[in-house]
């Protein structure tokens, strides 16, 4: 059972605790000390690269705010998935229906009432893409109604499920932290951040605000791009971007599996009270049109053609 978690996970608490050793670290390093690193392009190019690197993190944080209190299913084994792009999210737990985190008054036992409430709310919001977040114990009858209604006037919806853990293997910072003794991780994180900030005061203020923010509170990670732009990249922009990505990598990574067409849910028989966990994979196998779809830019190379069997 996986419940949605803030994208400010336990890693971020490292920075809060690192602040305790930050003063001593800064005294050792000297405030404003910065590693020598050859700039990778002009300042505008480096700022643009930071925005691009942090945009998926910001999108994940925005998605979290739209979810209802659901216990997510894991992504079906082998199912292709992509990054969620939902403009609105419909969540269903065992008792209530939510749109963008706000509960609707519909009784889940009243299928027509669910359809009507959802139709009115989506008509008012007019989202281009709708994400669906189903609790593993949500009733199947409600799932059918929600899938059909969410697909009204749309060619697909995004089923949100828990994906693989974030891959930080390519991150030099993550590698250094993984290799450090547990009692040295905090000092290493503080030292890395302090060195990277250099004399960039806007970045220093931003990380101070991050340290003081309540765990779970929203934080605009894209503000880092604005901060380094204000000090004309007088810091290690790439290292600060890496620190921010590491701290904000989602604790519960969500991915999207696209579903179509409107009769996808009806193609799978099941009792209205049956839980979603018992029908999820069947829905994805229902027909060629009710299949997980991966966009071309994320498609994997096709498997090679099998070699012909040798003749006897």
C-alpha cells in the first residue's frame, strides 16, 4: 500500500539536520567558498538548463497537491508508462470522490450521482487531460463510472500508479553520499551546498528558506533558476541544481498509464463492490484499445526479430 507523499521526502530532512552542522562547516570552509568548476556555457544557458532539469520535479510537486487520500497500486509488471501530464486529477477512495484534492458530495453507491457530480466539475474546469487516482480498495462500480465520465470528450485519460524509485545512479552527489559513512553524510551535504553557493546571496537566501520550511510544505524548486540568474551565475549552478534534485526527488514516484477508449472499464466484468486492486490488471488487458501507451519520445527499441528455427 503506497500513499501519496510530499515530494519533500526524508532526503530533505538531511538538509534540515545539515543546518545544525552547517555553521561549523562554513567556518571551516569560509563563507562564500566555492569549488573551481569550468562554467558549462553562458549564464543564460546554464539558467535554462537548471529550469529544464527542475521542471519535472516541480510538476511532481504540483501533482501531489491535486491528489485525494488514496493508497496507490503499483504499476503493473511490464506496463509502459510516462510522466503524468494531467491538468486535473480525479481521486476515488473507499468513501469519497475528489477532484484536485477537494471532496465532492457524491455518494459512491449512486453511480449516476457520481457521473453527474464529476461531469459538472470537469465541465467547469475544462481540463485537457484528466488523471485518475484510485485507492486499491475503491469500489469497481465507481471506477467504471469515473473512467467513462472522465473520457467524455477526450481520447484518453491517465491512470496514476506508483512507478519505480527515482534513479539517482547518475548523480555524483548521490554517489558521494552513498559512499560516505552515515555519520559523515550530513556534513558532506552541507559542505557541498555551501561550496556550490559561493558568493551568490540570492541562492544562499533560497536555501535558508528551504531549511526553515515546514516538512511537507510546498516549495518552488524553480526559484533556484531565478536565484542564480539574479547573481549572474556567481556560483556552481550545476551542483546546486543537483542538490535541489536530490532533495526533492519524489518519495512516492507516480507515473501515468494511458487508457482508452470510453468503454474500457465496461469491457471488464466485475461486481460493483469488488475492489480496484482485483480488477486493475484486467482493465489494462481488456482490449487492444484499453492498453498502456508510451509516447514515441520514451519508446524503447523494439526487440530483435527471433532467428528462424534451423531446418531438420
